């Protein structure tokens, strides 16, 4: 059903109130030209009651008072009631209070000038109280709806932001997993044909490593996708700090001289922080395998009282090996470290390339409140 425009409603109210005054003037045999003028002053402002509620209420009140004083109006003034409703529903409380006081003073003055007792306007005063109450109720209801709509808009924006962040997180996870697994596979595949001719036993180990690497990559991709369903994520947890040593072992099997060192006593940390640490080491090792042309790489995990420090240092070509600040891998690492509230330092130190990250542990507990991994033996 099509809604009637507010301007049409206001015009109908103004015309209806004007005609009612003129009909009363005809019935009371007081139809004069000045009655029509006062009726117009009393009713025509209703056309602008939504834009200027206080002004319309004032002008309408003056017209009503004049009609009462000339004896051209009796009973309850409809135009003033409508203006009063609009004032209460559309004006802020200070202006509404001004309108209320003006109405009281106006009718009290009219009663005195006509030598009537103010109490004789009791029914009219009651009608104005009802009009104010209805208008105030409409305003309160409209304010509640506006608050609810604003809350719904903010929730929709928060959901959209959360969805974008989740898509970015999944994209980073998949990039890290695929890049690391494919780097190791490519390195092994390139060494496979040579080993097949000179050392069949080593070639067999290479093919086994390729198989294990791809299976592990697929397993990690599956865990990332299953994480979208919480009930599955509980049965397929993401890798954490305890899995860093397996990353180093995979690089070692790919032919690099890789060492792993863990210092300090493992501290409690949140599972998200553990995944972040794992992904940073994974991406750093992937960069070493893909770009560095390194022969050695060292991974060090250091537990401090308030932070977890990670360091991956290779002896490759350094920053000239396509690992400048604009690389997607380094960008992903920076984003992960920023989300964790930590610090990341990358660059060449003498020979090779160094990635060093420090992740704060303050307040970072696992869901169960237990350490993220058992102490190293």
C-alpha cells in the first residue's frame, strides 16, 4: 500500500481545521471577513509544522487566542492541538518546554480577559496534556528506532570488517602453506634426477620427502579450511610452536644445513600466538629455500618472561635475493606481527638474510590456561 506524503496529510489537516472554524462561525452567525483571516492565521501554519514546530505552535496559539477573545471559537481548538502534538514530537525538550509555558500563559490570559476562571478551561487543558503526551511518546519511539537502526548499521559494518579480516587471514594462511610446501618440492625435484643417476638410495629418500611434504601441505590446507567450521577446528588443531622443529627438519631433508635451537622455559601463550609464530618461521624458511641460494639456515626460538623471540638467519644472498620490503611473504609476516602487537626486523647482516620477530606474551593464555607446548627436554 502506497504511503500518503506528509505534505498531503498536513494540507488536509489545515483545510479541515479551517473549514471547522468557518462552519462554527456560520452556525453562530458570526461570519465576518476578519474571522476568515484569524482562521487562516490559526490553521495555515500547519502546512509547515514539521519544519518549524515551535514557530507554528506559537503562531497557531496566537490565532487560537484571538478567536477565543472574539467569541468566534468555542470548545477544543483542533489546530492548536495538532501544532502541540508536532511540537512535542519534533522539537528537543527545551523548545518543547517553551511551547508548554506559552500555551499555559496564553489560555490563562484569554480566561482573564474574558472574565472566566482558568479552571473553566479544564477539558481544553486536558486535551493539550494528551496531545503533548502523544507527541512525546512518538518522539521517544522514533528515537528508539533510530538507536536500533544505528546499532544494526554498526553491527553490519563490524560483520563486514570481520569477514574481510577473516578472508585476509585465510589468504595469508594458504599463501604460507602453499609457498613453503612448493618451495621444498621444487628444491627436491630439481635434485631428484641427479640423485637418481648417481645415488639411487638418496633419490628414493628425496621422493619420499616430496611425498611427505605434499601430504603435510594438503593436511595444513585442510585444517585451514576446516577452521571455518568450529566443530571441525577442535578436532583438527592448527600447528603451533611445537611444530617449528618439523619445519626445520623438512628444510634439512631438502638439502640445507638447517639447525634449530630453543632457549628459555616455554611460557603459556594463546593458540593464535602459537600459530603466528609457526607461520612466521614457515614463511622465513620458504623465502630462504626459494630466493636465498643458501647452504645453511639457523632457527632460534627464545622464551622470555614477557615475549617470544623468533630468529631465522641464512647465509644466502641477502636482500638482493628478491626479498625486499615489498615481497608478499614479508608483508604477510608484518601483518601477523602487527596483529599480535609485536615487532619485526628483517634485512641483511653481513652475509645472508635475517628475520627476527618478538611477540608479546602478556595476557596471552591458551583457551585452557595451560602452556602451549610442554617444556623442551
